[in-house]
C-alpha cells in the first residue's frame, strides 16, 4: 500500500517576502505536519492557501518524467541491450554496461 503526502501551497501574508513566497510556494507535507508560519527562504509570514485538488486516474502518472524530475530523481528508458537513455532528472544522458 502506498501512502501519499499532499502538496500544500503557501503565500506571503504581506509584501515583505521574497519572490518565492510572494508568488506562492508549494511544499510536500504529511497531513499532521504543523503548517508553515514563515517562508523558509526569507522568514516572511506565510499562510496556507486552499487550491483545487489535482486528480489523476490510474497509475501512469506515477512514473511520468515530470513527476520523477519534480521528486528530484532520475529516470532512464532502455534503448538497447544494456543501454539506457535518460528521460528525466540529472545524470549522464546515456548509461551502458559496456
């Protein structure tokens, strides 16, 4: 069984914040985590904002290149015997066992 952690959006409560919190920041948190009170970059006061949920059906989205890259991971696809090409993330463009 896979547990999920929701993405929460925060926005600066005044104009004293940095570009990140004034435009809004997204954070992956456990449901029972204490909400942020201050921007992690500039310490300006922030509040959690309500946004529309993003619902996807099936499981194809779980390993999409965009999802993999957003999670800070790297994804490769097999392009030949023992040869893999990067589709998302950081790392070498090609991996080969030769």
